[in-house]
């Protein structure tokens, strides 16, 4: 693709890869030169990772400070080996 692809992709990031590696994969897959993510998800977290492409990276500075919300499920009182 060419550099006229200026948009924000809401990508599902599974648990494991880093936010940076997800951006690298999107850049390679779409053939764009410039890309960046809004905020960072912890490597063990999964969820939506907004990725800005080309000229849309200019909005990262305005959207980056937005808050994130985490949800978890845990079991209390169980014993494992």
C-alpha cells in the first residue's frame, strides 16, 4: 500500500506480544512507513490497541494520555502444586 493510507486501526492484541511488535507487524503487513500505537498494553494484557498509520500518527499526542481500564478474573482459596 502507499503512504495515502491515513487512518487508525483498532487491533486486537492477544496476551504475549508487545505493543511495539504488533505495530511492527501491521507496518509490514500493510506496507506503510510510519505507524504508532496510542498507549501501551502490558505484554500479558489483551485488548484493543489503536494503531495510527502515516499522517494520522499526529493525533497520538492528543489521545495518548487517555486512561485505560483493566478487567481480570481470579479464583481465591484454591491450592495448586
